[in-house]
């Protein structure tokens, strides 16, 4: 007797956007890999999640990018599994404008900012990269 060939039923394949949601998450400042695995971390957004949703998590300061899969959830918690973790360096996106000031990427909310090197005081924030570099150079000329 010949072995029957197992084939996928077409009704079992659908575009991903109909079956799950992909979320981009900017983690709370100071969040660690361990924090993100805690069910309560997701308590304020758990009601939006469902199993198999994917979470692309990025650090606000650009120090990591991670991917998580929602395994289970309720209205007040979510159990997630780590799929990938990529440590990144903010030095990859920082630009030193001078000895007195530097421009650096501070994440999707603060965007590019100018920092005084002497005391690490943030002088300006929420700028485009080119604007931050130009303003830092102007500050240097004024000093």
C-alpha cells in the first residue's frame, strides 16, 4: 500500500496581518532582558495582546533591539518568549561635535540631543541629526 502524501490545506495559510499583530515597543528606560520576560511588565498593555503576537522591542537609548513572541495573556499580564536579543551601542550613532559639546541619539522620543561634555548636561533635545550638529557647532563658536 502506497504512503499517502500529506499536503497543507489552503485554508490553513493566511497573510500574517490577519492572524497576528506586530507591535513596535520602546521599552521603559532602564529595562533589562529579565524585566521584559516578567508577566507584570506588560500589565498596562496586556489587554491589546493575543497569543502569537510579535513584539519588536527597542531601548529608548538605542542599547538593544529584541524580538518577543506572546505565548499567553490575560487582561493584566502577558507571558512572552525571547526570540532574539541584539545588544547595540549608542556610540554607533553618536557624533562628537567638539571638545565642549557632543550630539547623540537619545531614542525615538528625545531624538538627537546636544550634551555639554563637562557635566553631561543636556542642552537641547528632540532635533534632527543635522540640526543638532549645526547647533552644537554654533554653541562651540559662542564659547
